């Protein structure tokens, strides 16, 4: 009886905290943006202490309570954060690695946001992507008008701008996927750090300098490059869409691998952390070179040579 009373009391506390954070994120502008990052935390804490069924019940209750706070519009948001909290708590509770937790959180966030986007288009006729590009078109018109008044337009200005906008439209899927997993990393890192500080045992990410992409990523990148070289996909086709988005995602991964190599070099040479930060900034500014280093490190393991030179 005492255990059940504690479970119910703790569950009520976590539901209340979940609802408060939702309300703060909705009604308090500046603080709300910070609170939004920790909305999954109450569900995570409850799942780490109690069983799966009770955690699902607490999550469902929090989602229903959101209806009273912000109406029907807040329910999808509450569902998203409640599901994220449950997935993170479930993977930690079952002893999965932190990388597994990150991938599970990223996939959950990706599938949920895609479902919400499709629902908003078909049920409410709201297309966020179309609205975004309408804003870009208005900004383009204003910029064009401004430049015509104060010095004229560069040669082939419209063609260059059209090509840039078309590239943005084409790479929306890859940019969305990258953004989702970056956001998932932020949610996992922040919430599990707070969870750890509250006395719970959580897994740790391996050091970023130890990041190592599988050899298959280089092979896959080579296949994509060869296909685009020999087939020459035309803009607007499905093959063009797939190839350019695959290329963008792989280059982003190789950029991370290159930055990881820089961190590894700084660690082996025992250089100050401030210099590592500066080197990271330069690595981002020189992203094409860093990406190439990432490809070479994935295929040939440059860091193994660095360790040999250091040993000498």
C-alpha cells in the first residue's frame, strides 16, 4: 500500500511538473524557450523509478491535462514531448548505450514531426514549408527593390538567386533530418545531465574525439558520387532529389569526423582546451578541407598515424 501511494504521489508530482513546463513554454516568451528543452524530464524521471505501464499512464495523463492548459493545439506538442521523455527513460532504464538513446530519440522526433506535418497539411491546410518559402519570396522582393534603388543589381542576379532557392527547396529533407538529430542530441544531453545530477545512473557519451564512422560511409559516398558523375541526374527528378540529399547528409557526417580528428590531434599533443576551441572554429570555417580530412580519416585512419608519430 505504501509503495502504491508513493508511486501515485510521485506520478502526480511528475504530471504536475510536466503540465507546468508546458504552460511556461506556451505563455512565458523567454523562459518558455528554455523550459521547452526540459519538458521530457518528468517522464524520464518517473520511468527510471517505476515500471513501463505506470510510466505510460503518467505520460497519457500529462497529454490529456495539456488539453486543459492550451486547448487542442497543445495536445500534439504534449504528445511529442511525452513520447520523447518515455523513449529516453525507457532506453536508459533498459541499459542501452547513450548512442542508442540518441538514435531512438532522433527517430522518434523525426517520425512524430513528419506525422504532425502531414496532419497539418491534410487536416488544417497548413503547409509550414510553403509558408516559409513565401516569407523568403517576400524578403527577396524587398531586397531586390532595395538594391535597385541603391546601386543596381549584379549580373545574373535573378538566376543566381533562383538557383540558390531551388537548392534550398531540394535539400529540405536532408536539412530537416540533420536538424532533427541535432535537436535530439540537445534533448538527450541536457535532460540526462540533469537526471545524473539528481542521483540517477545514466550512460555517458564516449568522447567526441573517439568518433569513428564506419568504412561503409566512404563506400556509400563513393557510389553516390559515381552515380551522379555517370548518370548526371536532372533537377526535379527523384534521383536528383535522393542523390543531393544523400550527399549533403554524408558530407555533414564527414565534417563531424574531421572535427573529431582535430580534437583527437589536440588531445594526443596535450594542447590547451582553449586552442581546441579555436581549432574547432577554424575547422568549421574551412569546412571543405575538414570534410576531406573526415573522409580520409574514415577510410585510412589518420589518427593511427598521429599516435605513431607521437609515440616516436
